[in-house]
């Protein structure tokens, strides 16, 4: 497989609506795209979701890798649930967390995973590992398990065991922590002025636990920490991804960006963000909407692929290892 096709596995794209468009199918097949993320706009009913997932996986017969697609979704419970009834609806994880029961989190995660897997969705962007440190933070808020990092770590352990039992690919988010900031990275670039030592005493506690529990994937936050890396947000930072997450914390799994089209990264768009993410150490890049933007990002990355070829090779190996484990 050539470098262009290996690069394609690093892209995860959104779709425009509830059915797969011809142009989207062509983009996925010709570029050997590794996966798709579903949103509310892609969902009409459960049978339609199942058919959409089947039509997506059917594309792989004509793709160079012939590897099943990673089909992802944000299905956390509470207000972040792309699929509603008749799927099981869970309360926000902050409400679940009030019981302080890892066994309850195990049961919630197991049922959540089974529901999604039955539709053909194999990757859930959960659990949220952020700690609810700032009561003014509405973007995380009740999505977090607790205000106590040790409690988040404990409940994370139960949740991850539930996903593992069911066979769902897990994703801890948003590294290194989105619970302290007040801005929403969908619209602004949050800044966290704390030191790395301060973060180690709070935000990083649940992430350490998740790594010890072999969380399958980790999503990076679009947040800048000037006292750690004054130039780049964590999602584009070699310091955060390579030096801290990989080297210091020993994480060996898949690292995924948050949506690269989010407004938090607008001030960096004078350069190739996909290539910057690859250079920093991301394995999968989310481009959640905008067919033209997706196409442009893929083409731009292809023209610069040789410059980051080693990172592409390493990312491809991790992607295939994950797919072989869960999707074979």
C-alpha cells in the first residue's frame, strides 16, 4: 500500500445527511479513508442508521486497504446523545457519578455499547475524562463524572471495563482536560494558565487511570496551555502529544484530534493543520463537516505526505492494529 493510501486511513470524515451521497462514497474509496463520524443530521431512525452503516462498510470491498471503517459517534448520555429513543437514554454522567459506583458505570457502558454495536457503530467518543473544576464551564459541565479527579478516575475504570466487555472501541477525552476552562473550543480557543505540575494534581489523574486501563483511543483538546507549550494548542502540540502523553504517561494507543474545523483553530489556518497534527503525533484527524473542506484537507496532506512519512507509517500501524483487534 502506498503512502497516500496509508495517509487516507488517518482521516475520519462527517457526512451531509442520512444517506451516503455518491460524492462522499467516491471520496472515501479513492482516498482510502479510515472512518466516518455520525451526527444527528445523519440519523432518522434506527433502521436507517443500520442501513447507513452497512452501506459504508460495503465501500471497503473497493478500497486499497479493504479494512472495515471506524464508524464513530458522540453518545455519552445526557445532552450529548446523537441517537435518541428508542435507544436507551442515559442521564448525564454527572448524575450517574453521584452514585459513586464503578459497577453502575460498568452497567451503563455495557448497555450503551451494545445498543450502538447493534446498529453497526463501533467507536464511541466516550468516556469524558474531564473534571468539572469550573462551575461556569458549560461545554463540559454535567458531561463530567465528578468535580473530584479521583472519583472521575474510579468511575472511568468501571466505564472502560463495560466497553471492553461489549467490544466497543473507547475514547478518553479531552486530553489533557477541558473541565477548568470557561470558553467552548467549538467557538473560541480556550487558554489554561496552570502549570504542568498543577495539571498533574488534577486534570491528568483520570487520564493516567484510563491509560492504565488500556483506553483504546484518546482525543486531544483544542486548548492552549502557555506554561507548557506557549505556541500550540494541545491538539497540535508535539510537547503534549509526544513528550507528555506518549513518553511521560506511556500511552501506546490511538491519538485522535478533536474536529479540526472547530473555530478554536481558526488563527492557525494559514498552514496545513492536518499536516501539523500529523507532525505533532496525531493518528486520526476528525473533519466532521464540509465536503469541500474535507476534500481540500486531504489533498493538501497528500502533497506534503513525504515530509511526515515516518509519522504516517507509525499512525497507520496503530490504526490497523486497532482495526484488527475490534473489526476483523
